[in-house]
């Protein structure tokens, strides 16, 4: 009996530590947490569940699919991507384990391909609105970063205990390009961690940038010094968070199953955190807020913990030199608390010819909060690369 009581007490203590750890990391990670607005805490759980289900059915967000394919990273990790062709575009049901998924998009010939890289705790579906506007107008590749969404868990991380690095993500992107767009000009588009991935690609494969890349879009991202971001917290509070973070990460990594249970149990509380760190507008469409929440809560907590240390080490300011002379779009929300707009301004200062766009009343997920603005500027970038009028037309009709 005593042993049972001791075990229960230990489990309760672990639960509390795991919940606090999840909350702390949710505050400082790229929008990584889960829940809804505070006023919902006074509503019954059953009603809140029905409301979430209704929001999930309210819009087709994340429902667009292309021709599936699989690339393999240098450590063997399976990376899932989808290709949208310029020809007739049909919505393709996801085919798990079929020959179609192995086929992928095939060689692209000399057609221009736009490659979209998503952010931390998100997925390729975070580009939903841009994908909807541009499909059929330009060849595009959307992929899921390792350990996210449909891609496999990082082999190095699971089997060899190798920490995730932004450099590894850059090599992953190269593997996707080799598989999905081995020929022809490229436009690289990256949001947040996806922008860092793009910089890491440039750092490690300068010949690819020199020979094939004709345009770059860096959305809500940073070239370094992320350890100085305070995420909207008072300096003293942020310093306290940084002091406990190593222990937080250890707890998350060792108590993943327990944390996931706590995460589900406290989902309503954490949704307000998601909304605060993803969006600026108070009147953001609830269905879009819920869509972001679904992507973030689908990221396993051990993956959240696994990736976070890589951001403190990220420093790719020197790699931006690879983009000099190219059409570059640097875009961010003015109210971004995760990668503040000052980081985009710093990137633009190193790329004198870049077009800097700061979107008022926009947070970290600017491509979901103000999709028409992001799509318009992406279409303009494509036009500057010579992608043709069809992309520009898509941008002008995206609102």
C-alpha cells in the first residue's frame, strides 16, 4: 500500500512538472502550445469539444493535396513532400504506401519550381491559402520537415541520439529538391524555421543557389540571435524561463507520454497561448485559429523539446550573402512575438536589394492571418523572377 501511495505521489509530481514544462516551452517556442480563448474556461468541456469539432468542419483548411512523394535525408529519415504541377491540378487523395507515393512528382524538366518550407510545430498545410491561390499557375513543392506531420521521425535523433540542427534541416531540404525538382530554376520560400532551413541550404550548397535559385522569400524568420528574443515577456520573467529551460527540456524528453496526457487535459487553457503567439488580430477567424491549433497540437511534445535547442545555436547571417543579386522578399508581421520584425529588418539590411514588407496588425502566422497580403507579395516575387503573368494574376485574385 505504501509503495502504491509513493508511486502515485511520484506520478503526480511528474505530472505537475511535465505540465509546467509544457507551459513554459509553449510560451517561448514558435507558437507551440494548445487551447482556446480564456472565456471558454467557463463553458462545459462537452460544449467546448463540440465547438472545436464545428470549427474543424467550418473550412477546408489543410485539405489541399498534391502528388505525394518521399525523399530520404542523409541519415535515412523519410521526408514527405507533395507536388502541384502547372497542368491540370486535381485534388489527389493521400495514398499511403502505394506506388503513387513512391513515384512522387518526378523530374520537373526545366520548369520553374517554388519550394515551400514550413515552420516549427507546423506542417506544409500552413501554406494553405498560398497553395490555393497559386495552384495551377506555377509548379510548387510543399514538404513536411523531419519529425513533423507526414514525414518520419528523425533517424539520427531516435536511433543515435544526435541533436537536431538547422544545418541538418538544410540538408533535408536539399534531399527534397533532389527528389522533387532535380532540374530547372527554383524559388525558395521559407517561414520561420523554414526560412532558417533555407539559409542553411545556402550555407552548405552555395553552388545550388548560384546555379539554380532565381528568387527567395523569407517570411517571419531570423538569421540568428534568437536567444535574445523575450517573447513579449518582462525581461526578469524571460531570464527566469531561460534558467529553468534545460530542466524543462529534460522533463519533456523523459516524460513525453505523461506530458501529452497533461497537454490534452489542459488543451483549453493552452489555446489562448497559441492564439497570442500566432496572431495579432483579436478578430482572427476562429476556424483559422483552430486550424493553427490543430497543426501545433499534432506535433508530439518530445519533438517540440527536441527541436528547440537548435534555435539558440542558429546563426546564418553570413549565409545571406549567397542571396545577394537575387530577387528577395523579406516579410514579417509587425506584432510577431516569436521572430520579431526587427529580425526581418536585420536580414534586409544585409540584402540591400531585398524588398522588405512589414505587415501591420500581423503576428507570427502572417500567411494565415493576412493570406492575401502574403500571396500578393509572393506573386510579385515570382513575376520578378520571370515566372510569368499567371502567378501575378493568382496573387491579385487571392483576396
